C-alpha cells in the first residue's frame, strides 16, 4: 500500500464517445492508462427533448490515476484535446489519494524508471 499524496485521481466526465480522446491525451501527457465508465448526465445542458420525449444524455466517466507531479500536464492535455471549458462539453476534477493498493504494475514501472535514470 502506498501512503501519502504521491498519486491523484483525475476524473473527467464527457459526452459519449469522447472518453477515448481523454485517455489518449492523458497517455500522451504521461499517464499509464485509464478506466472508462458509462453514465447519464442531469446537468443544465442535458435537458433536451425530441418530439416531446426527453433524450437520455449518455456520458463517459474517465478515471485516471497519475503521479501528483504530472497532474498539470494531464489536465492541460485533456483541455487541449476536447475543449472541455466549452459549455456542455464536460467537467473534470482531481482527487488526492491518501492510500493506493493493487498497484504492483504502477509501482514496478516507477521503480524501473528510477533505476534507468541512475
């Protein structure tokens, strides 16, 4: 188990079909990957109807755990890739992680990178 705020969770909620763009941008900025979940939006930009029937706004929630030192690069890459600051395009936020477990592949990669730098 890793303690402290060495890692953060970047959460990005975007329109359906944009999750892959978020993951691709995050990986290009240094993330190791991400997880895409599916959801339904209820925000102010979601109240649309067609012929009197409400349209269910489908969303993709991208969860990306990254080292806290590259958070700004990840956020910048996401902003650049999908224009998330435009109304109705999505929202993102960062959550500091106090504990992290089940990360053998991430920690092994970090250990290998630090050995390669020596």
